[in-house]
C-alpha cells in the first residue's frame, strides 16, 4: 500500500485508521490473488494467499486492540498496556465512567460463534493449520467453519467498520 504524503501523518497518529486501512489492503490483495490464479488453493497462489490471510486476520484483531487502547487512553482508565483486553476495559469503563454500554456490541461479537469470536478462532487455528481448505475447519470441539474465506472476511470487515463507527458515535472522546 502506498500512502500519499498527506495520508502518512494521519496514519502515524491515528492507529485505528491505519489498522482499518491495512485490513482493507490485505483483503484487496487476497481478492487479487484469487482473481489472478482462480483458486487460493492452487500451488502457485497458496503461499501468497496464506500470507495475506494471516495478515488480514492479524490486522482485524489489531484494529480491535487499537480501539481498546484508544478507549483506555481517552478515558484515562490507567490499564497497563500489557493488560488492555476487552474485559478489563469494560470493567474500567464501568468503574470510572459508568459507560459499560460503550463496548456492548464488541462484547456480543466476541461471544461464542459470533463474528469476532470466529476471527480470533481462525487466527488460533492458523497457528497450526492452513485456513485454505476444502474441508470444514474445526475451530472448537463443537464449532465447524465451512464458508468461503473472502466473502466471510468482507462481511467481517463490514461488521468491524460499523462497530467502530457506532462506538465513535456513542462517545465524542473517541472521534
């Protein structure tokens, strides 16, 4: 991804926008690979596809982490950087601001079999197996994932975009 000189300072200071843009770029790269080679599972495309899949998932999770860091910072929750997680941020918001509702949608998305839970499980699965498969992926003992990756990633990126927009609309400090 090439940034113009106008965009670069924004991405340096707004990590949330940078991470969202990186997600979009990795998804675009993955679509290009599929278009060029016809199948992500083909021998010639597989290595590039694996790297883009892994990068996309990492950036999706990194985007949520960046949101949590921003909330921790803007609300001065004081959570140490190595402890910033959804439950700790929710707890800090509840204790200090009574704004626990701010992360209600993210909490729901993180619950079993919802989209963000699935993204995290795909990341975990990819640590020991390829996500490029014609077989259903067993993400947990009672949850199998068998959908095409690119449409699922497009849908998940849409969910993430709306989630962040809604959270920003709820709280002026995050805009």
